[in-house]
C-alpha cells in the first residue's frame, strides 16, 4: 500500500477551506474552522481527503497538531500522486 507524508502550512478561521499553493516544500491550505479543540485539524484532514479523492481516514496528522506547520500522513497515494492532484509546484 502506498503512502506518504506532506508538509502543510495551515491558516485557520478562513472564510472557506481552499488550497492556496506551495510555500517551498509545504502546501498552504486555508481552513474554514477555528483552531479550537482540534476542529481546524479535523476540517483540514477531511478537506484534503476530499480534494485528493480519498476516504477521510486516509489523511491524518503525524506531527504539529497545535502548530500551523503540520506533517500529514496520506495513505493510499505516493507523494508523486499527491502532487499530481494538487496545484503545480513552481521551481
């Protein structure tokens, strides 16, 4: 089974959840949820799972649950497959 890790720069309390683009190796994602009691983390994982056409359980936080910089584990896809489903990287 494929799987990978993806760096995220999360921005909570956004008007809507959306992928903004790449900041170096990290994907910047706005999240439509407050950073209270793990709510933004739940919404982030669910949003990315939907964006990548995966079940919710396939995306989870590995490191940085209380930080804006996070490391996610994404099951079922290689890093190259994740990149192909997200906005293009520059450089």
